[in-house]
C-alpha cells in the first residue's frame, strides 16, 4: 500500500557494538513533549497516516489556538490532546479489518479524505474498499453485511476508539479536558458526528480544534493550502465550528505558517509549540507509565497479542536480573520489552489475525516491524540504545533472523534477552493458525535452538525463571479477548 511512509525523519546509522554504559536510555532530563511527539508516530502508523501526522496536526491546532487567544491552561490541555488524539486507534483495528475484509490502515487512511456523513460518498467508499480481492458476489455480501450494522455499527466503531483513547490519557494522568477532547474529536458542529452526536457548543472547544486540525493536516498533504481552504469552506457549519473555519481561512495566505506545517522536522517543531511556562519533564515512574500505555496500544491491536508486550517486558526484566544486570538496566529492559513491537502498529490486522500461515508477501510485511519500531524509537534522542535493542528482537545468533541478519558478535547479551523473552511468550500463546504449546514443548524448542537462535546463558536463565515462578498459561485471557471482539461484531 502507498499510504504508509515510515518517517519524515532522517535516521542515524546504528551502532551494534557492546553497549559501554549498560543503559538503554541515556540519563538526563527528557521533556515530556519530546517523548510524546516522538511516540505519536506509532499512532500515525496505526491510522495509516504518514509519520508526523499527529505532530503536524499539533502545529496546526496550536496555531489556531494562538489566533483564538486561548488561555494558557487550555493551551496545555490542548497540546497533549493534539499529539495523543489517536491513542485509541488500535482498539477498533481488528474489528474494522473484519468488517471491511481489507487492510484497516488503508481504510482508516482513505476515510479521512471523504465526507462519510453523505450517503452517496459512504456507499461508493464501501464498494471501492470492501474485500478488494473477493469475487463480485462475495463483495456484495460483504457490503450488505457492513450496511446491516447500520449507523449504530459506525457509531460503535468510533466510540470504541475514542473512549479507549480518553481512558489511556486519563490513566497517564493527563487532564480531564485533554481526555474529553480526545473522546469528542470526531463530533461535528451540525450534530452528525460520532460517537455522541453532540452539536455546536456542546462539543468541547478543544475537541473542535482537534477535529479541524486533523482534517486540515490530511488535506494539506493532499493538495496544499488551496485544498485546505476549499474543504474547510465546504464543511463550514456542518463538520466544523464556523469561527474555527474563519481562522483557518485567514491563515490561507500565511506562507510562513504553511512552510512550517510542511517541515521535515515536524516532531521537533511540535516540541517547540509546548507552552513555554508549562514545560514538563519525565521522571522514571512517568517514563514507565508512558511505555506501558504505548505497549497497551500495541497489544490492543489484535486479540491474539493480548498482553504480549507486557509479558515480554516483565520476563525481560527478570531475565536481566538473573543474568546479573544492575537495577537500572533491569528497568530499561522492562521498557524495551514494552516498546519492542511498536512497529507492529504498521502491520495490517488482515495479516496479524489471518487464520492461516502468512504468505511470503505477508511474512515480508511482518518482517518490517522491528525496523519500524527502531525508526519510531530513534525519534527520541535518548533512546538510541533502546531502539537498537528493540530493533534486534527477531535476530538470531546464527544470522538467520531479521531484519538486519546480525550474528553473535553483533548481538550483546542484553539484545539476546529480548529475543528469548519474545519467542517464549509467542510459543506459549495461541495463534489464529495454531494452538498454544505446552511448557515442556516450548522449552524443548528453546533448548534445541540454544546456540543457534538463542544465547545459551539466556535460555539457562529462562529455565531458572520457570523453576522459580511456575508460570501459568495466558490462553484463557487471549480467548476472552477474541470472544469480546466477536461479540462486538
Ligand atoms: Fe516482534
Ligand atoms: Fe513481540
């Protein structure tokens, strides 16, 4: 698909040598805005948008707020709502993929460029996008099934996404205004939006700014400032608050502003829009919470990966402890575990949830995800080493892994921890095309591949961990997640 461009950033070459200071995250002050704007690229990926979509929406929204002379406290709530507007994006991915029988990232991307409130646009969109590879009859049946869910089905899809996004924002400790802006970003001025059909000033002002900013960003990419003016004029008083449309129209001749939106450094520029007197820094506990939140976004994408990142994170931390790494490194390994599969947000559920083995082409798409994880994490300057470790979680000692095909000498011990934790969890979990393996079988595979795929000392540490912890299967939880998805459809 053409929708996804991995990143607008230029990335540094990676060093794969031994890590001298044994820290994955360089110590020092890290601005919350830097961390959140960098990780917002993971949300862009899930939405099928080019990297930097959320950051550019943030630049646009903050400019609108400046013109509105929004009070400072509101600016802080707005700033994080703009960057995190798509926090709930993965929660409806599996359902959307099932309903359309197609790559949900393509659907999500293309939906942003039509007026789906118009019946004709909605019907043509569905016909063009539903089950693209099916026979005409299958396609008709699929479209009929999609329309049978009716407006309530569409509302629930949006509600799942918006509610989940607001919940994660609250869990992270962001304000209620930020959470409500995220919840209501798809409401329309005329009351025909989702999920609550709020009308006019019933829609929180910050949500109205989010709504128009994301649309302006999408159409600026499609046709520049002229296209933006055309679309906002067309949707004045229907989708958008007329007052906000007038501000966007006033900006239409502001070349410097549009140049800033077009910048290759959208993430850096978004950081500069942080409210100057309200700059926040990330302490260790908050860093854990942010990593956990993004892990939950990854794990929510597919019922089959339920809790995967979380399990890998805890196991990586425990293995690091058994292997004698210090507490700081154990904590960093926990964070690497939480974030290792961020790049999976760029893989369609049509592949992740397929009830059969992936084809070669599909497997090639899967093999890109460590590269995506790396590119996202490299956007945080202090995460260089963390990005290295995350990028190597599918590498093997014998060079037959992916995506760089590194070999033993290029894989320091802490890299090899994540690989063992990841495969252990994958084999003990059920997949759409195979049952979960019993522990004895899993460990027989780990032992057999010790020295070729895996580092023998890490496999030994895993044996010790199992002996101490007597781990229980998480298949029942996985199946509950699958049931919840099926009930919801
Ligand atoms: Fe992975
Ligand atoms: Fe994984």
